[in-house]
């Protein structure tokens, strides 16, 4: 008899990609390269110009996965504590405003 693996601490990640550049095989290869264990992957909506994807992954993988997805043209729709991208962007913008106002 096979034992079932129980996943208790999982996070759902919602991402969007342009239909023109989207291939499911590219996404799965990217996830494999980041050593992310995919618990589930759903194509939520297909708009005329983009595709919404819902991934269920271990939250420990998010720190490295989110910047990688953005680098490859994916838009991250969901909010996560591990995602400090917007905070860093805001910090850089504040620094730039301070520099320009001198």
C-alpha cells in the first residue's frame, strides 16, 4: 500500500503571462530549474491577450521563485509576505525623489 504525502503548509500563487509568449512547458521547466515542487497548477482564465495561472507551492520556495517569474515576464497577481519587491521599489523611488530634490 502506498502512503499519501500530506501537504499542510502550502501557498497559492496567482500569476499572469501574455498569451503570445506563454507555453506551459516553459513554465514547468522554469519551476523545475528553481527546484520548486508543484502541488497543483491550474489555468484559471484565458483572456484575449493573457493567461492567468494558479500554482500551489511550498511558501519557502517563494523568496527565489517570485523574482525569477518576474524576470521571465510573468506578472505576480497575488500578495505574499515573502515578496519584498514592492517594498524595495518604493524604497528606491523614495531615495530617487530625495536625490532629485537636492
